[in-house]
C-alpha cells in the first residue's frame, strides 16, 4: 500500500520536519475519530495541548467515560475531564461562536527530530481561530511502555497511527 500524499510539509527553525495529512472536519467525521481513540485506544495515547513553551503529556490510567452533548465530546476520567467541540455546537449564542469553537482543521502528523526522541506520530485539532485544541500522541517506536528511550526502535508501534490515518484522512 502506498502512502497518501501529505497535505502540508513544515520545517521549523530547530531543524524539525513535520509532515501532515488532513482529516475531513465536516459532519461527524472528527467526532467518530475521537470517540474511537478515547474509547478503544485510550491506554496507548498521550494527550494534551503542545505549544511553544508548554507540553501537557497526559496518559490515562483507566478507561475514561465518553459522552457527547451539544457538539462537545467529554472525556472524563473521574478526578478530571476535558471537552472538545468536535461537531456542530448547538448551544452557542451565535453562528460565529459556533464556528470558532468547532474543530476547523484536524491532521495526522509525523515529526522528525526537534524533540527528545528522533520522531513522533500524532493527531492535532485546531479551532476556528487556528488555535490548537489538542495533540494526541500515538505509541512511539523509540519509547518503551514506561516512556524510556529504547536502544532499537520498535516499528510495530506505528501500526495504530498508520491504520487510523489511512481510514480517516481526507481523500
């Protein structure tokens, strides 16, 4: 199977290269993807916003409760939870507020260099203002289950990312 052409290739000042494949955001496409991630694959994910100067790398210790209300996906672990507007927000006070809150862009990415390991595989969501909503990091072939650096990469760890990217990216 040949790899689909990337949507965006970015090179950063620190020499990292990020290759992205866009996900369609219309309808319930992103909602279905996020429910699949948090309901079926929660134990292998690291999530949180990753922006210049801050990285929230949150891992789940038990299956979170997943629910939807007025376009918002809630991922609830009990002691803490978060909300993501992944579908039309019916509770907004205006159409503009609804547009800003909803996922406007989603993309699977593969980044080479620029971090603590030679690469990372993930998914990012942005709202209608272009602000990052969340980064989902998938199992990394350079890290073991305790997040320690491996001596040799385990390339089987990219299987989940490859499967979801092939099923959810825009064609």
